[in-house]
């Protein structure tokens, strides 16, 4: 099949970001545009979403996040309220009731 050149004008920063994302997906920008064009023609719509892989979550980072949230909860706990009073506040907030 004969090849043709397809020229696209875009912001230089966007081009660099696009090329970096394509590299994350393991392809060139040219390959990504070809994949996109074939899918658009085949499905007659913008047919898909491409996402970058999630950053790797390590056990250490998850533990640190957990400990940080635990400390925040400890510092923000409404001291002087029973669990029943806290439950009542939650119920009122959930159903839009005002407290007197």
C-alpha cells in the first residue's frame, strides 16, 4: 500500500507531551495517529480512549498514605462526642437536616 504524508500543525509543547505519552504506550506518534485514523474510519466515530499506565503503587507509599490518613483522622476526631452523637450528625448531614 502506498504511503502518504499527513502533516499536522500543533503547539510545540503539546507535540512533545503527545510524543512522550505515545512512548509510554510503546509506540511512535505516527503509529498512534494511524491507529486512531483506522479506528475512526472503521467505526465511524471517535471509538476509544487511551490512558497512560497507572503509576506503580508500592507497599511503602500505600503504608505511608494510610498512616498519614490515620494521623489526620486522629487529629480531626470530634472529641467530646459519643459515637451515637457522631452517627446522628452524619444522618442529619446526609438528609439535609439542620442542627440546632
